[in-house]
C-alpha cells in the first residue's frame, strides 16, 4: 500500500514537473540565429504534418511539443497553409500565433514607371516567390483572367512596389496593379482641367504614357503635356519619337533613323494624326496628373538641352533656333 502511494506521489510530481517544463518551454526563445528561417506549410496539412514540415525546413523546434502546444491551446485545426519566416526572438507560443493568424512571409516585385507591359511581365515571371499562373496566357487571356474590360494591357497597370505573401499567384499582382491604375486614372479624370482634347479617360492614359516616355523630369511633365495638348487642338501631328519606337517593336535597336520616322505604323505620330491607338508604356501618377492638368502655356515645340531638361518654344522659328543652339 505504501509502495502504491509512493508511486502515485512520484507520478504527480512527474506530471507537475513535466507541466512546468512544458510551460517554461513555450516561453523560451527559439534560437534561429541572425537569418530568419523560412518554411512552408502545404495546403491540407494536419497539425502533425505542419510541425514536421517546420522541423524539416530547419526550424529548431520539437515537432511533438509544437503539436501538443497546438492541441492544448485548441488551435490545432486553425493552422493556415502558406510561406512563413521566423526571426530571432520568437517563442513557440508566438510561432503558433504566426501560423494560426496567417502572418505570411512577404515577397515584393517592383514595376518601374515607363516600362512597357512586356517588361512588366518579364519582371513578374522572374520573381521566384510567386506562383506563375499567367505564364502560358496571352495578353488578352491574362486581361480576361483578372476580370478586366480591356484586351490590350499596355499602360493599364500602375508602376509601384507590390508586396505579396510568398507562394501567391502572380495574377494577384496583375489584379492589384490594374485596379490601382484604373482608380488613379479615374481620380485624375474627375479632377481634370477644362477643354482637353480627350474623348475619354483611356485617351488621357495614352497621353500620359507618351509624357512618361518623353521626359524623366517630373517638373517638366505639365509643360510637355501642354505642348501635345496644344498640337492636338491645333490639328498638328504629335511627332513624338517614343511612339515611333514603340511601333517598331523588336526592330528598334537603340537608334532611330529618318527612314523609321517615314515608315508608317499605327504608332507613328509623324505619319498619322492624333493619338496612337493604345498607351506605349506604364505611366506613373506624375504623368497622369500632367496629362489631365497641363501647364498653361502656348508652347508647341520642345528640344532637349543636353542636361536632362528641355527648351520650349511657341513657334517654329524659335524652335529651330533652339535646335541650333542645343543640338547642332
């Protein structure tokens, strides 16, 4: 009888000690070092499978203890699949909260102002943290997939840095960038100046893309816009090289020649009046704003001065003098 009582007491002490040890463990920092440990929990994983995947990825936690923690806390069925990163200073309790709350590891992709859509697609295709669901889609099919009313994607995505949970579909980036561009365009259209020569917001987007490619000086964009708006109103040809280059496609090898200016394409604004049929690049906010609120100016011409800025003229004689001064 005394032996049974002694064994019972020992079992109680052992249980208390184990419970205390477990409680102590849940509050201890997981030693991952200076570099966060990245791991992925696959969709449909049980809590046992999830803890094993964390351990196999190099996370220094005991899978059975993590499983026990999840079960005792009542969160075993709340673990979310996805990609994560655990940095130094986190405890098992904080790790459990991370995978229950879906605090995914984030990746980023940068879309540059002035890129064309082909360059945007290459940047997204090169992002290894994305799931590439769009790779075999044509441009038109991609636009349909993201629910767009447009079939030609050029210009319809806002250039910016986009964050995403690692393992996300690349369609998420296209959807976000498209929605932002449409919102920015509509907001700019709502606040547009009077008497602009655009029939609709899409024509303003085309103009914004031309402005984007004509200058890297944000301060000059309203004046560049004024020149092109004045030309449209006067019935003059836009005669802007970036549209010609876009129309040349892969034939453009870094230099534009006189024969290129004379070769007709839908984008050659030396041979065709008005705006080209689509944007030629991804315009940022500064170019959108300039297209819809150009400077108050009578300028009809501009020429690069060689220092990154331009000289603006109201008539052809003044423009020719500026060309002689700055370029010849």
